[in-house]
C-alpha cells in the first residue's frame, strides 16, 4: 500500500488511502498486555501476544498505548513483530486491556479493516488541525460511507482543547461522524512507528462492522462511584447486541484513574461483566473523546470514560 506525503501550508499531513473493494475478511483481533518496566521487554511481550492472537494473519493496523520511559525502544520492539508503517498510538498513564488497567504497554492488532490515516501539526490551533485531518480523510470517508466506520482520534489534544479538535474534524465530515479517542500524556503520539510531538492524528477504520457508543462521568469522586461509571458506559455501548460483540475500545480519564485508588482493578471487572470474553483495549489519558449514544455528536470531554463497542454485522 502506497503512502503519500503532502505538505500543506507548511503543515505536515500524511495520508494512507487504499480503495475500498467491497466486503472484506472477518475482523480478527489480537491484544497483548505487559506490566514490565523495561521498555524493550514490555514491547516485546505485548507485541508477541497480539501477534499470536491473529493466528497467522497479517495486521492491517497496530495500536500501541504505553507508559514506559524509552518510547522508541518500545516501538522498535513492537516493530520486531509487525510492519512499523502500521504502528500507531500514544503515550498514556496506563494501557487498559481485559487483563488489567495497569499495563505498561498494550498492543492491539487488527485485520479485516480498511485503514486510512492522517497526521497534522498544531499550526493554527486544534480546530484548524482537525479540519486538516478531516479534509485529508474525506475522500476515504465518502468511499466507505456504506460500511462501518470509526475514527480513532488521538494526539496532543488535552482537555478541554480536545473539543476544538473534534469541532474541526466534524466541521468537514459531519457533526455526528463516529469518533472516539483520547489525549496522549506528554503530548507524545506514534505514527508509522515513530514518535510525533505537537500533532494529532485520525485513524479511520472501515469495514463490515457496526459500532455502539457511550460516555459516562461519575456523579461523585467516591472510588466505587467512579468504578461503576465504567460498567454503565460499557453496558450502554454494548446494549442488546452482546451476541455480536467483537471488542470494546475504552478511552478513560487519568483523573478517574486516581479517583478509583485501590479499587481501580474493579473497573476492568465491570467492563468484562458487560462485554463478556471479548478483547478490551484502551488507555488512561489527559482527555477523552466519544459519543453519548449512536445518535449523538462526538464530544471532547474530561473526567469521563468513553466506550466504543465493535459488532459484527
């Protein structure tokens, strides 16, 4: 797949836009989780698990969320198992998987999806950045409008600035375009296996799937109230389609992470109770983006958990 590099008004935009050729293979998912502190070893462990989950299939995209110190060493270790050009993600307080909410590295490998990507610097502000991402992905979004779509929007978009980024994207693609994602800690994002600073990216996933969305904020800061909000979000996102559920993205707040204190492991238990045995993947960040239901516009929020469920058609 060819990658095109464009320079627009001195702002770097990178795009990858293959042509949709009709229904593709079923979605395959591999998730890896590590709690090792050594960056290379953690990346190696998580990537190996994710690759095994694909059972010999080639990943269309690899997402990486982490809290290790040597980011590039970790990314290079992941690239030992996957094509580095397919590796995207960002720095986090912790990675979240179905194993626990305490991952130092989490890796998600997907196959059976079309992937179109755009990266932009922050020149002109976050809304302008979002517009550039929207314009770069608009041709692909139009080509795949009859398929399932989800844009994972991540980068240096800390709350409350994340709403401006969302406004920019939706100003181009429509006010209810399906978006979920989060803000990188330290503003560090990963694009094609390399660290990017002061930039945001949109990762448009398209294919034979549907989505369910939810956003929840706890009514108080009591640890179990915060934990329970995760279960509520997952139950709403999954709804009555648990029999078709394939995975759930969880974009959670770093502030919530602190509020839960030693009850934090119970958050993942509530997620699994709602989602069953399917993979869960996400991170604690500095702001989160999602939709409070499938008919709602996406929002950039703080102190919330945003869930995006993926179903087979």
